[in-house]
């Protein structure tokens, strides 16, 4: 019994949960760690049998039969404690005295049960991942030392072979387009050396059946058979690339057609004016200096409009700006459009600041803006009045053009000036887009205010007597 007492004393100070029982299951001792684990007191288990106390320990006599027969030194049983958490019980046969009848079984709760659970979880996840890779529509290819070491069914189908063995241990570069081999090697070297690369890359591959495919691929460095390797995930985007090219071509054709319509629209305005003055000259059969001057200026404006469209996408580097009288520019524009207004059963009323408003500008460009805005105002009405005011406000000249047309809905108002957006069914929006750009080049600002059914007001702010910094 002295050995038994010594064993009990050692178990008391142990952090490992330990219970001691006879080979028949009669409980002799349990340390504090064991009792806490199962929410027990020693009084509760004293004189109890380990196997009949199965509601707590859940161990049956036949599970430890090998120990009682002397065939095993210890057993490892996986059970659950009272909190239904998995635990591992290690049962070991002990002989604490020379007397063969004094045989005991020590039950220890091993703390590696959680680790085993984690292992099982990892194994399960690995199985799920393997199943996912096998069934994936994307190609998974593992390359080590530039040779293919693994590929899933989608992988060998992508490479144009009937079975996996036709690709295994073959050079990865046998399937890469010759023009893309160098960049693929550089990318591979960067990945293996741990350098940063773009998440995705496009490369062309040559399949065994002679096709050239465009591939989107992502690649990561992995550990494979105790060595460094690269796992590629590849997707065939050949059809998508063809579709993108078709869409791009279609969009370009649409832009060209709209741009051509915009050029025709902008040039038609001065040409209409020129044609009208020629008809007046033919009717009167007399030379009119004023008409002749206006027609020459309009022809110059046609040339300027063509130049604007050709250079629309590029910022101006050099342009001749001069000091001009804003009222004179507006009077010229009003004279030019009065005839057009009368054809539409409309009229133009104007009121100008008494003092000269001198601005540093490109006269032809501003005329283009004012003519475009006034014509838009006239076209918005079946009949009515376009009112034009020019006045000074602080250090700015303010031009206001107000019509009595149908107005512009609020949702459309915010889109004015966007390329190819127009409130007119046959409009392209290019005229207004260019107008916005011209005003911006003059360090000015243009705003729109509108109310459906009542009309629209355009307000333009231009700096007075200030040189424009061109870029």
C-alpha cells in the first residue's frame, strides 16, 4: 500500500487528469484535474465502478478487454466528456506491487485530442479542395523545374490532350506560344524568387490539336514534393477576346458616325447663313459690303469649326487671343441669326451694357458658342422670343440667353455637355460639348437653369480684360 499512497501523492500534484481503478473497474482514486474535467467530486465516484458509471465516462468493459487479458500495455480511446467535447483516454495497465493480484488500470486524459481534431479538420478540408480542383472548370496546373507535375481534367482538356499522362513531366513551355515564352519565364522566375507580380496575366498557349488560345492565368508559389513549384489557374478567354474586339470595332464605328453627324451639324449653321446672304444679293442684284464681310467671316468660321473638331481630343498649345468688345461680338451674332429666327416665327430681343466690355478671347470661338446656344434656343420653340442680355458683374462679363421653349427635365439637365448626349432626337451633343470646352479655355463658366414647360436660361461668365493662360 505504500507504493499505492506514493502514486496517489504524485497524481494529486499532476495537471493531467488521472483516475486509478482495478482491472475490474472499481474506482480507487481520481485527482482534482480529473474530477474538474467531468464536473464530479470524489464522493460521487467513491465505491463506483468505472464501467457502470457509463453515463459519465461512456467506456464499456469490452473496450478494455485486451488490457485485462494482458495482451496490451495501454489503449487509446476517443470519447466525449460531459460538455460533449472530444477527448482521448489513455488506459494503461499498472502493477504497483509484486503481487500479481494488485493490478490496476490508470486512465489519463491526453491533451493532444484537440490537435487530432485539427488534423481531422485539415484532412477533411484537403479532401474538399481536391474534389473542388477535380471538378473545376478552370485548369489547375502545377509546374516544377519547368515541367508539368500535376493537372486536373480541365487542365489536360485545355492543352488539347485526351488523358493526363500525355502531359505529365512534359516541358510547360512546349504548350506556350513562342512569342510568349520569354515573358512567361521571367514571370516564373519572379514568382519563385518571391517578387511581386500582377495577380493575373494573359498568355497564348498552343494546344496539341493545333489551336492557339488566349488564356487568363493566375500563379502562386507552392511547396510540392519537398520543392518549390508554381500552381497556375488558367481560363480560356479566346471567345471573350474576339467579342471584345467586335464590340470595340462597333463602338469606334458608332463614334465616327456620330462625329461625322456633329461636323455636318456645326458646319450647316454658317453655310445656311452664307446661302441666305447670297440669295439676298441675287434678289437685289446689288453689291452689299456688309453682306460680303459677314459671308467671308462665316467661311472663316467654317474653317475654324473644322479645326476645332480635328483638335478636339488634344489641348491647345498656341492660339491667338486678342482684346475684343463683347457687345460687338454679340451684335454680329444677333444680326446673323435674326433671319433664321423669323423663319421659325420667333424673334430675338437683346439688351447690352452701356459701357464697353472688353475681354481677352478668340472671337471666332466665342461666336461659335453663342450661335450654337441661340440656335438651340430657337429650335426649342415653335414660336416665341429669345432674350439676350450682356452686362457686367464685378470683374466678369455675364451673357444670359433665355428662351420660352419646352424646357429640360432635371435628370437630363445634369448630363448636358456629356459627349453624344442631346435633348434633340437628331442631335449629337457635340456642339454643346465643344461650347463647354471653349468657355473653359477662356477661364469662364457656363450654367443651365430650366423649368419644363417654361423655358431654359443659359448663363455664361467671362473674365474682363484678363489674359488667358493657355496650356
